[in-house]
C-alpha cells in the first residue's frame, strides 16, 4: 500500500481548504509548507511591482525559507503538492520545498488553486528541481470542490 502525503502552501487559506479535503478523501498525511517570514496582504499585492511576491516571482533563483521539515519524507511514495498559482506558475516557496528533499522514485502530483489561471508550467519547473521524481502535469482544483470531487480528481493519478 502506498503512503500518500498531501503537502501544501497556502497564502490566503484557499489551498489549505482544498488540501485538507484531499487528505481526508485519500486517508493521507498532511503537511503545511510554512514560510519563515509570513506573507502580508501587501506582500501578496500582485498589482504592486515592488511587492514581495512580485519580486520573488521575477527572480527565478529566489528561495524563500521554510520553517518546518517533513519527518521521514522517504516513507512516502506519492506526494500531492498544492499551491496557489502566482504569475502562471508555482510560488518560489514551492521551489524551496522541491530542493529540500530527495524525491527519487516518488510520484508527485501538483495541484493548484486559482481564480481562473491554470497550473501552467509548474510540473515542468518542478521536474527540473527533482530529477528522479515522476511528476504528473496535475491541474487546478476549484476552491469550492467537494470532498467527493477532489477524491475523483486525485484518484486518476493513483
């Protein structure tokens, strides 16, 4: 039986809600990716060219710090990895997470939340950071999706 982890970064609570439903639906463990420096509302203002999130996303080498680590990551063979879409891709903190572990042989399924943007090149970007992983294309899950809808979406990857 495979061990499943649902890990997520949530700036406003939307991705957290979807991740919690997914973990419940799959009987999976859950892990929140918590930034060392929390994001404020001003940090997340994508209309401000000087906001923290805008500057991070412009710098592809940016790696925001993460407070906690997953204990015994090697016990998981399937990882659902959730995040909000920022500038048509995964936030830089997800890149930090991807570079923090050895994902050789792990199946990774990215999922995003967004008002309408798709997941973009996130899977491809993540593959470049975790060469030995099997990374699916993944996709967007609506914020209001039910546990049953999320289960059906996730089971296509299992």
